[in-house]
C-alpha cells in the first residue's frame, strides 16, 4: 500500500481503530471461556478471534509504520507473507460448514466477519491508491464494529448467567427434578434431582432439552420402559419406578423460559392402583348388594302379594260361606214365613266382611270372635266358645284371620252347623282348638289354599299348627311361651 499518499492524521485514526479492534478481539478470546459451556463452540470462537486479532495486529503494525514513514521519513514495509493470515478465518468457517457449531441465543458471530480480512491480502495492495486505502478503512471499521457487537452480546449473555445463578440458588433445595431452559431449548440450570433422573437413563450433561427427549426415545427401544403422552405431560414407567414429566413456559422479564419438572410418582401410582382395585371390589360388592336388595324387594313384593291373595281368599271364602248358608235358610221350609226379611239380612251380612277387609281394622280377638259367632248364629250355625288364654298383639292379629278362615272352611267344606272353639293356656304354651263335624269319617284330607294360609299366618306369628280328621275335623294351634310379654287375654 502507498501510505505516504494518506495524511498522517488519517493514518493515525486507522491505527487507533485497528489497535482497539485487536484489543477487543483479545478480550473476546479471554471472556469466551467464562461464558461458553460447550467445548466445541468455545474452541471455535477462540480460534476465529485469535486469527482476527492477529490480522488486526498486522494491520495495526502496518499503520504504525506508515505513520512513522510519513512523519520521520523512515521507509519500512511489512512482509507480504504475514498478510496471508487473512485467509485462515474464512478457511476455518468453510471447513466447519459440515459440522455446524451451536451457540447460545445471545452469542451469534456473523460469518461475513470471517471473510472481511480477505481485503487485506497483498494482491489488493497493487491497486490504485484510493482503493486499498478504502478497503483498509472498511475492514478496520467492520472488524471494530463486529468486536463491539460481540462484546455487547457477551455482556448480555453474562446477565443471563447471573439470572442462572439466581435460578440455581432457588431450585437446588427442591426435592423433585427441575430444569430451566430458554426459548431455544438451551438448558440454563438444573438441580441434583433432575441430574439423578437423567443419570438413571444414561443421560449425562445434556445441553439442550431436546437431547433429553431424544435420549429417552432411544432408551425406550433398549430398556424396558414405556413413555405415554397425555394432556398434562408425559409419564415414564420402568419395572420399578414411575416418573411424570411436565413442562410449562414462564416470563423472565421480556424473555420466555421453559420449566421442565420431573417427579417420581411411584408411590402415588401404587396407591392409585390399590384404590382402583378397592373401587372395583366396592363396585362388585355394590352390585351384589343391589342384587340382594332387588331380591329383598322381590321377596317383599311376593309377601305382599301373598298377603293380598290371602286377604282376597278370606273375603271370598267367607262370602261363599255366607251365601251357602243363606241359600240353605231360604230353601228351609221352616223359615218360609221369614223369607220376606232374608234378602235384606243376607245383603247386610255380605257387606260386613267387605267393609272390614277394605279397612283392615283390628279391634281384638275377643270382639272379632263374638262378631263372627253372632253372624253365623243368624245363619243357623252354633259356635261354642270356651276357655281363655293370653296372646300377644301379633298372635291375636293372626288368630283373628285364622279363626275367620277356619270357620268359613268348616261351613263350606264340612257343612258344619256346630263348631267348638276352645282356648287353652299352659306354662309353656297357649293356643286354640277348633273342632267341627264332618260329612264322612275319612282320614285323608287335601291341604288346600285355606289351610296353607292358616299355616303361613301362624308360622309368621311364631306358632305351630296341626290338624286331623275322622268324623270330626280338629284344628290345633299353639304358641310357645318363653318369657314372652303378653298384651291381653281372651
């Protein structure tokens, strides 16, 4: 370059700019070791800016010699060989294109800065004087601005590192694993629990959160683990442990960061499994209880149906007995003179059991038996009542229905006109015996609906029933006495 054609003041400015650029590039090389964690990116930055610093030093020496030549008349020259250092930054960048180097988001060197030193090569010095001067000034300004930009990005990254220290102090004491990364996925800080989780799956010193996801996917093909995605996160299940990973974004000043938490939920999953088993067992038991309740309801409905059937049977049995006796009286010539009164009396007798059955009223055994005796007396049936005994209320209710059915059966089936009802009471039992005449002396008897209803009513009240037949029909009913409180007597 023909420096003597440039004023000494201009060359001095270029000298100062190149000197400051070389110093700034040296500072970048020194501070990179404190800010960059990745060895590959650190080595790349140091090599490139060491070379750029050498280029700036060579240009600074050339400017210094130019100033001395102009001011003192000392005509020296820098060897053209050393200027070929300008080629090295571009060559290294081209060689690393197949092996890209990743940097933090705040630190991003411009690739064009590695090609700017090429304008300082010796072939450009033979050009007309204004062009080499312009290229030197342009390279000095560009490299100076690039060094300033890199120092500012280093300062910006160092503030992020300060934030990382604060985050580290905050998360170190937390039991579950926590990893904080920036918006580009670079890991800012982790705590020991998260490192232990990564180490359990063979993941050591990850730099990006995507490395953990890729490693887990690869490990799932080798180890016996299953990864399940869901809305809240993902679960990782091994033979003896279960982990849950959840991610969320948060704002740190104007920056967006992502928090990844890892929790071991083995005990929770085990407890949930046990609860599911208990719920399943409770569901089965609930179904059984529902079935039992349905059976009970069916049984209650069946019993109610049986009760209604017995009540209907009692009603129509008594009506038939009254109707049969009424016909006998109408056909009896001895009562011909009273035939004009009989229809009204028969109508009243037929309506009496309808009223009592529909209202289901119960007075007491004595009164009901007297009412039955009076009714059958009007129809020509004599009922003798003897003896006395004390019964509970339940026993009296059952005996009222039983005696009503027994008297109706005696009138309908045996055509009895004389019936004896005898009460008895002993220290261990109390009961009643109903005896009526029969049309024949056969011992065989078919237990029909009436006797079945009598047996059911007596059994429900806690009693026993026996019957036998020859020339008379004998119905024996008794209730045991085992310290039973008796309500009233008959």
